């Protein structure tokens, strides 16, 4: 039996069992009613096909509670979706900043490497330094001592070359770290994209269920109103008939 068909009669009378024929009529009624979320108009000609004994106020209250629960869950999912969107945009901006910093480091590395190569090339092409290097080589071969000026120039060149090499290695290491960090942020970005997509699908499903529940509640409320009016008319007719049957007073 459908969970929405826990039908009970009002008052102190015992609950009546719903027959298969009545249940089939109920399903036919709800199957004929359109639950399109864009159209809130209910076909009341189809609504009034259910028997009166199948409806009670408890059924309407139960569906109203389901409606409130679905609305609360929908609100909760919406807030989570908004939070995920905010985190998504934050990570996206962070990835853009990391890419920008990586490009700046790469340009700085290229410029420093270019400067280092130009200095090394200029030092190799300088005739004075070249002649000094040859003199140093000859002095080494002859066992002569270097002058203080030659040693200072040589040490300065070696120190500059060592510093440039160290800077280049540091920049290369930073570039590798930046690439690894970029890969991690791209993975996080893809993860949040998937989470946002799944949340959107879940919200759409909940919205569809909520709209269907609202339409069912409207259908039942209309049915209850119709059958209440019929019950009142039936009671009035019964009371009138009983009054007519009473014998006249002596």
C-alpha cells in the first residue's frame, strides 16, 4: 500500500481497510493529475473521484509534515551548495594567482640565466682577463707565485659565477615546487567542480520531489474540503429525515 494511503476514518470509529478497487481508483486519480512544477493548476474534475471514506485529516497533516521536511532539507542543501560555490571561486582565484606567480618566477629565472650567460660570455671574450688567465697558467707551469691583484680578480669571478649558479638552482627548485603546487590546486579545483555538479543534481531532484509533494497536498486538501461539504450536507439531510419520521407529540 502507498505510504500516502494510511487512510483512517474520523471520530471514534475503527479504521476501515481499503479495498484493492479503492486503491486502484486512488492511483488512477493521482496518475491523471499533472504534477508539473511549472503548472500549479489542479484538475479538480479528476480529484473528486476518490471515495470519502479514504480521506482523513491525519493524511493531510502527514503530507504537510513531509512537505516541511523536504523544504528544510532543500534549504540545507541550498546553503551547502552556496558554500561550495564560494570555496570553488576561492580555489579558482588561488590557482590563477599561483599561475601568475609561477610565470613571474619563470621570467625571473630566464632573465637571471640570461644575465649569467652574458657575464660568462663577456668574461671569456675579454682579452685582458684572457691574457691574465694565460699568464696565470704559465706561472703555474713555471712554479711562479700569483700576484695579489690576479688572485683577487680570479676569486671575484669565481664567486660571481658560484652565486649565479646557486641562484639559478634555487629558481629551478622553486619552479618545480610551483608546478607541484599547481597540480594539487588543479586536483582540488576538479574535486570541487564535481561536488558542485553533484550538489546541483541533488537539489534538482529534491526540488522535483518537493513540487510533487506540494501538488499532492493541494490535491488532498481539495478532496478533504469537498468531502467535508458532502458530509455536512448528508448530516443535514439525515437530521431532516429523522425529524420528519418522529411521531407527533400527544
